[in-house]
C-alpha cells in the first residue's frame, strides 16, 4: 500500500508542474495579444543620416558664399562707377564755372564776336545736360542680372525644361531670358538648348544662329510652350554646348537656368568641364558659365530640397571656375 501511495503522489506532482507551465505560457501568449506593440525607439541616429545632413549644410554654405561673392562684386562695380561719375561731375563743374565766368564777362563788356557768344551758349547747354545725366537718380537695375559680364560676342541659353520648372517657374524664366537678351543688345551669334543638350532649333545644331530682332522674338515665342524631356540635370547641356561650340577665337557665354541637379557628384562635373573649357595663356577660361537658380523646391520635402542645394553648389563652383556669375533667385514672381 505504501508503495502505491508514493507512486500516486509523484504522478500528481508531475501533473501539477505541467499545469503551472501551461498556465505560464498561456499568460504570455495572452499578454502578447492584448498589449499593443510599441514603435522601436531610436537610441542613436545612423552615421549615414548625419553625413547627409552635413553634406546638405555644406552645400547650403557654398550657396551662401556664392551669393555673398556676387553681392560683393556688384557692390564694388557700383562703387567704382560712382567714383568715376563723381570725378566726371567735378571736372564738369570746373568747366561750367569757367564758362559762366566767360559768359558774365561777355555780358558785362559785350561780345567782340557773335559767333563766340553762340559757341559759348551751346557749350553751356551741353555741359548742363551732361551734369543732369550724371547727377540724376538712375533707375535701379535688375538685381538678378546686375554685375554679369557682358563682353561675350556669342551667347548660349541652357534651359531646364523639367516638369517642375515648366509648371512653377516658367513665367519667371521667360522674364530672365528677356532680361539677359537686353543686357546683350547685339551679339554675333545666339543659340538655345535644354539641359539635355537638345536644340530648340535643330536645323542650327552645332552652329550659332545669326542675331536679329526677329530671331529674338522667335526664341521667346517658341520658349513659351517648349516642354522638351529633361532629367533635371544641366550637365549634358553644358558639356554639349562646350564640345560643339568651343572656339579659341570667340568669346562665348553660357546662361544656365534651372532649379535642381539630380546627379551624384559635383566634383566629377567640375573636372569634366575643366578639361573641355581650356584656358588662354593667362589661365582664363574662354567660355564663361553663368547660372540662375530658381527656388522651386526650397519649400518641398528634404530629398528634393537637397537636389536644389546641389544645383546651387554646382553652378556656384562652375561660375567661379569659368569667369561667370551665379545668381540665386529668392522668389518666382
């Protein structure tokens, strides 16, 4: 009897242990079903994200430096012109005083020669007009094209025809093209292509079109509806323009108008353009590269905004290395 009772006691203990284990597992499963799963907490940001932020800040710094350099250049040019005007005014005032003295002398003692009096009157009128021209408040020029060198005899427009530009910035782009044409009243040749290197007028591929008022009107008219394919990168247009139009005997300016750069490497583009755009004996690049940036993506998501910053960094460096100017617009109106 004692042996049977002992065996029965051991069996009951084993069953009780299994009951406890099963209840424990059941409780755990029930907790997993009831409790809401929590979002993983980021304890430390990825170094890749930090590198991306640093790169974006560096590109923003390059953009600001480019704008500062442009403003300094523009300010120095205006101060230099102001100094020349002041010197000219001082000289004219001296001449005017001398002529006034001569006129007073003629009026007091009478003129020996009527012709001399007439010549004196004409000289006084001429000097007065010149001083009025120098002293009057000149109308403020367009801040976005001021300070741009206009000594080139040939100009090429490279225009970003992507959807973002065509849908949001096309009106402002048309105005800037018109303004750029105005600061080049007459040139020997003109050409227009998009950022892919596609010509607006294919019949003139690889050559400059003769400049004329009718040609300019034709360019603006066609540009209003020109919506060619674009990959939002000005690199192809710039390299195509230099390869097909570079000439050591011609002064050429490229005007690049866009809003972003979808490429990966700024440095690689700079190296390619440096090889294509050979310098003269003084080390000056023969093709000027100017850039205008449109703030289309500055209020959108960080990824696209980063492309806009890369465009600014790319064009600032290209302009600096190729005797040009980069201008970042602050609105689309």
